[in-house]
C-alpha cells in the first residue's frame, strides 16, 4: 500500500522581483513527503530552502507549478483559503520561536487550538499533555522572557503540534540554540511527530540535526540536487 | 426685583422726567392685558414718550431672544472645542493604534500564520481601539461631571443658584461618539494589520 502523501511540490518555480531585478528562488522543484515522515532540507543561504517552506506552509504562492497540502492544491488559493489551510493543516516552528510575549507557555500552546475552534476542555488537556511531553509542565505559567532559548523552542514545538496538524514545518528550529539544547529540541520534535504521525519538513544547516530525519534533500540555486534516505 | 414695583401708566407718568433732569426711577416694567399686542403698545409708548424721556423699550420677547442668543453663542464656543477634541481624539487613536500595530507586526504575523483570518485580525485591533475609546469615555464623563459640579458650586457663591443636573442625554450621545471616534480612528491601522508581510516578519528577530 502506498503511503499517504501529505505535502507535494510539482515543478514549482518561484520568482521574486527586487526593484528592477528578478530573482529566481526556485527552478522547478519536485518533492513529496508522506505521513509521519521527517524530511530535512539542507543547502547554503539563498539556495531556496525557506522559499520551499513558505510555499508548503501556505504563506506564499508559487510562480508556476503545483503545491499540494493534505490533498488540496493550494497553488492558486485566495488569501482567505490559504488562512484556512494554515489553520487546519499546518503547524509551524520558527528559528526565533515567535511566541507571543504576553502569553504564558500554556497559553502559547493553546492559541492555535483556540484559532482552530477546538473546545476549551480539549484545549486544556492537549496543552498540558504537550507541555508534559516537552518537559515543561512546571514552567507552563511562565512567560517567554522567563524561559531559556531551548525552553522557548520546546514551547514552539508543542505549539506547532498542538492542533494535531498533518504537516509541521520547522525553519531552522535549532538555529538559535547551542548544540546540546538543539539536539534536545530536535529529538523531542522527531519523537512527537512520530508518535502523532505528523509529517515534518524542516530547514537546517546542522548535519547532526538532519541525521535525525528520514530523508535529506540538498538544494542549490533553487534546485534539489541530491536526495538521501537515512536508514 | 426688590428695588422695583409695578405701577399704572398714570402713576408712571409722575415718575417720568425729561432727559435733562435727574430721574426718580430708571426702569419701568409695563404689564399688559393678555389680549394686548406687545408690539403696538411698545410703539405707542415710544411715539409718545420715547424722544422726550430718552426711553429704551425692551419687551420680554426681545429680552428672551437676547438671552437665548448670548447662551447660543456661548455654547457655540463649547461645541467648537468639542469638535476639535473629537478630531484630535480620532487622530490620537489612529496614531496610537498605528504604533501598536507596528510594534506587534511579529505577533500579528504569528496569529495569521496560525490561520487567524484577516477579518479577525481587523476585529482584534478594532476591539482594542474601542476599549481605549471606552476608557477615555468613562474618564471624560467622570471628569466632566466633577467640573460641572464645581462650576455650579462656584456660581452659587456669587448668588446665582444653578441646579446641578446630570445631562443623561449628552452622556448617552457621548458614548456613541466615543465608539464612532474609535472606529474611524482605527480603520486604517486595522487594515495595515491585515497587510503585514508574513514571511518578512516571521523570519527575522526583533
């Protein structure tokens, strides 16, 4: 039986206009990831890694080609429909965490569920469960500025998984952390994603982190040049 | 009124003195029968005694019109102050909310990345501005009532007993005005909030 494809990019190109200059960020990218799979995208700065994440994450639209998320072609969707896809199907973890500074760790994890319209009791149980799984039960009522970088990223991972999205996107989730905290966060992200059968697509510069993925895609000048399966 | 009295026209004539003599009375109140026409009587007195006694005739209607006119002019000044306050409040709310939206671009971007719709982002900013407007309204009403009470007390010390009445209608109208001002002031900042570039604000720190 063929595994369920959660995200797929078909012949995707993306061109940005910077004043008079046109920059081709992606030049015909093809990739897919199935349910529960962890895919790492590696490559030098400006190679198009984050552009792939933006397109797969319904934050942007391709210039040509198709982006399919959870069975829906999102390439030409309106901003309103893209918002619904982000709400229902995608969780994000960013390099700089992007936690809401006035909310506690618990409230930050609860927020995507609130936006997705999940009921109060379910939100409460899920937020506590996730904070426990990332080892922050005793820090749940602390605000982001009272947490270390590693703790904030663990909150961000819990937030990304809170509404049980089929697709989790992580943009350099350990980029702002020391190697020990980074490895800890990556292990938590991988274990949770495997447990919840979420697909993770992450951008990273760190080979050690990438080694925790099931597959590594190497990108250069807007094209995937190498694909490595990790056994 | 303790220095005045009502007298008949016949008695009045004994108190009138030609303009070159020292008068024995300065002001005469003329009470007419209900059926009499004020204008005709006024003209007749003016014709008979006006020139020789240097009279200035004022009817109750003239007096009321004059008083109302003065009060009207007084309140026009207040209305101008109120309108200027509304314009500056609208500008103030717009500037405050633009600053708020600018400072929270990252948070707004985060909310949108989690799928919050533009309509909800718009309402979120709008709600904050309306809340600000309502806080200003409550402070304004309380301060206004204290000021009104102070003015009436001050006037009573000069012998003018003006009653302290709470202007409920104006207070209700001010509530609508506060909400309308907040909504007008926040419309542009709210639209700006929905146009935050997600990719830009989420990627970088600070």
